[in-house]
């Protein structure tokens, strides 16, 4: 779009920047940019400020590893959550997906990856020591919600072996999750069903 005849460069640049985002094609990008142009300049400025501060303001919860804007995330500090039920996921985005269902009342532990010997990712590269520490404080149920990929399954297997004697119950989310499925791409109903129908680890 940059260099397109008849389109002023700043307009083309804004369209191109938005069109580079996932799920936004050039037409939608143009609609968004034209919308912003029609609104007061303060609205675009506000949006720019929010985006500008995004990386600086969002970090990871020092307990679960999910997204947080300060030490602890809103889930770890939410009253009524059961800290004895820990759902283990691969990525911070998985927590957001699980929470969309709005039913789970336990807490999370984000590994920040999954075991992948081919890519040189072993237990030391994941947040497993932090999980050890949480298990040491007593966990009633450890729910393994790693992806249904080969590496995700291997990670679940590794964790089930590691914590066999340390958690009262270990379960795996059900096969509502399709083979090769990343949690991120599942709708909340599929994910909720997979969680509800979780099976005890044998
Ligand atoms: Zn947290």
C-alpha cells in the first residue's frame, strides 16, 4: 500500500501496519483507519498510548507465570479461587482461553513452553521448579492441560511421572481437544468440555 498512487503516505502506512495484524485484511485495515480519522484525534492518540505502553506494563505473574501488570495476576489474587486445584498450561494465552469459559475456579501454572528435545527444550527451560515449589505447598488436583500435540502429550506424561506421589489427583483434559490441538485455537465450549470431562491419569 505504501507508494500506492493517490494514497498519502501516512494513510498508507497506517493501513499497512494494521493489515499486518492477524485476522485483519487490507479492507478491514482501511475501514479501521478511516474510522479513526473521522473520530477526534484524541481517540487515535489514546489507542497509540495504550499500545505504546503494552510491553512495558505487561509482565508475568510471579506465582503462576500468566500475564500480570504487577507481582501477582488477577487470578492468583481473586478471592474464591481454590489454590489446591492447579491447571498446568503451556502459554499465558492458554490461561485467557480457559478463563473465557468462566467456570474453572482453580488456579493456573504456565510452563512457558513444552518439552521438545528436538528444539533443545528440557525441564530446565520450563517453569517446572516453580511448579515443584507449588506442589510442596500441597496440591489436591493437578490438571494437565498441555496441548494435544506430540510434545504436549510428552510434557503431560513427564509431569504426571514427576508429581505422581506429590499431588492427590493428577488428571488430563479430555480428548475434546483435537489431535494436534493448540488450546489457543479452541472455542470456549470445546475447552470447557475438555476440562469438565478430564480423566484421572492412569
Ligand atoms: Zn498468577
